C-alpha cells in the first residue's frame, strides 16, 4: 500500500485534494491511502521527522503562507528519505524550477482538477511498477507493497500471504514464481515460508524459530536452515542467535 501525506494551507483545497485522491484510489483500484493531511507547515514537518519511513508520496503546496515553505519541507524530507515521491501544487509558476531541485516527481499548477491529479497518480503507479525496486508488485501494478513492511511470506494452499506488522496481503500465485521475483534479502527458510532477513530480530536455534518485532514469528525447516544461516552471516546484519 502506498501512503500519501497531503499539505495545503487552505482547508478547502486540502479537502478537495483529499477527496479527489480517495476517488482516484477507488476508481482505479489503487492500493493507497492518505495517512496524514494538514494545513500546517510545522505539523507536516513534525510528522515527517517521526514518520519519514512511512511516507511514500508527499503532495504539498509550495506557498504555505508561513515562514516554512513547501520547498523547505521537501528539503527536510530529503534529509531522511531519498525515495519518497514529491508532488508540488502551486499557483506561482516561478517556483517550478526550484521545485525540481528536490527530486520532484510532478508539479501541478493550480487550480487543481480531478483530471490533473488523476493523470499524475496513474503515472506515479506506472513509474513505481516499472522502475522501483523498493516496492513488491502483487498481481497488478495497482497493488504495491513496500518491501520494508514485509516480515515474511507464507504459503497456504494456492495462496501466498504477505505478513507485515499492520496487515496481511493475500494473492493466488505459485510460491516458486513469487520467490524468483523477490529481492535477494528474501530467503526461503521453510517449505511454507520465505523470510525477509532484514526484518529478523533473533533466531532461536534450538526450536528452529525466527522472531520479528511484536513477537511475530515463523518456522525454519531443517532443509533450509544451513543456507539461511549462511546468507544471514554473509549479509552481516544484526540478527541475534539464541539457544
């Protein structure tokens, strides 16, 4: 799921953009939502500092009628997150070239319309689907998951269930095909599990269990154990081994 953050100093425009986005998500079956919206530049700055890794798309006005501009917010975000898609809106054309300095995905001149936002969001999903290694594409380009959110993938009959701390995603697909399409940090650890080794908190060797945050766990199969441990040791991550 793609997480959007929206900021505009005008409440009417903020509500309009939010409603347009939600309509686009529904109409095109895009797996996305708005996780935060505000008219306050300081509030969005604070949100970014505490949640920068959760923001996939930041849509904000450049002129926020504040000491802090949209360009300042974009500059701040780039200190923490280089991958968030930034979309600027403004009625001031002179800001266009300055906006692209911050790796801007698109620029929407005001007045904002459904068609303008729709075109940009569709292009954004196409861009992520075709070019980004950060997101896992499930079934179609409309269902994208940030790989950092996935702890492990479970085989359940003909289904593959993607487990994250907040929710699960289910698709019908071959487990072997899924495995072949995943980044190198996803390793088969059991006949029914593929694990994201970057998310492992510790491994209980004596009971063949992998643990993640929030006490979420999955099993290790004897057939896959040696290869799993070898890959983890090679990557040199901070996994703890407990008896």
